[in-house]
C-alpha cells in the first residue's frame, strides 16, 4: 500500500495538566493509539533515496538548545573506538579540546556533525575494522543499551522524540491566555519544504505500522519525559478507554473501520 495521504481526520483529547492547572494538553489519540513502530534496519527505506540504510540519520541532528548540545557532547566522551566507527574523526585537533561532533547547519543552527554524508554518530552498515566490535546504527543508542539506560538519556532531543511531536500553542479564554501543549505525530508536513523532498517517510507508511503495542505504550518513556508522570498517567487512561471501546465496537459490528473512531489509515492499511 502506498503512503497514506496527509490531512485525514483525527481524534484529540484535551485535559488539564495535573502539575500545571493553568495549562492543558491536547493529544492526538489517532496517532497515539496507532501501531507505528521504528523499523530502522528492518525495512526502513530512509528519507534519502541514495542513503536507504541511514534511516533518518542521513543529516545531522539539530540541537534543541545549548544544554542539549552540551549533554550530547558529554555522552560522546563515553564512547570508545571499539564501538564507534568515527571515533578518530571526532577527536579534538588540540589537546584537551572538545570532541568535534558538532557543526553549524545551513540554517545557521547547531547540529551534530556530518561525516561521509551522514551523522557522525551513525555506524555504517557493513563497516569492519581491526578492533571494531560495534554494530550498524546509532552509536549513542548502542551506548544506552550497553549502560542499561533508555536512549532518552544518551541521544540529542530530536532523535529520541521523533516521530512524536511536542508543540506549543496559546489559547484566549476571556481575559486569560492559557498554554496548550500539543502531543502528536511528526508527520511529513511538519518538516515543511524538506519533508516534501523525503523519498520515504515512516509515520504515514503501512510498513511501519506493525508494532506489537500502540504508540502510547511502546513510547511510554519518551511520552513521560515530554509530559511528566502525572500527565502521562492521565493520557494512558484516555488511550486505554479508547482501545477498549474500539475493540468492543469492532466485535459488535464485526468490522475494523468504525464510524465512531478515527483510526490511523496507515495502521488500518497494515492489517488488511
């Protein structure tokens, strides 16, 4: 099945942030209860046609702020030449200098450095060298696995958040202006002109909607980091209730496409 078209209807839920009573969350239930999962190295075609094995690592990761860059640099200092293909390329030119893992992108913002047309932290598929025991993929992800922590602790913000998108809005209620945090899908359109040039994109492809659990469960760690524990607990209640209602209604009507619930079309297509 080809990539689903953008602009389809979605179900949202809104609730007050239990930690900030003057703020609300607006969450995309259609996305969060979809069965998307990362298929990097297992069917992912990559966003650039000429670099299919690079996934979404074919460009450097843009840092969210100075703290994000500093944290990434500190994590990179724990990497070893045995696990990191580009260890030598990252070493400082001057003694005791910082690792050379960052650069300025085309839009003048700072990002992880590109080496051989992809992110410096991406071990390339098929790479072999004496003493190298690492494996294909993001070495920061591998470090998290080796240290027994979640990759939220080791990757730049954009890398562990995608394809969940947290955005911020304001809403006028009488004389009050309240903050709205939107939790949703980082769909192709969110990338602007760059997104239109992607040769393939996972969230709208049935190939990636093959997860064993819906997104709100499989990405619980990331969502908790983005929302806080209390807000995530509330989100889970809404998602659990939706999943149960869909199952009950589907059994009663004996069909998967239900008029009462907007199911992510990529998830629906993957189960045909």
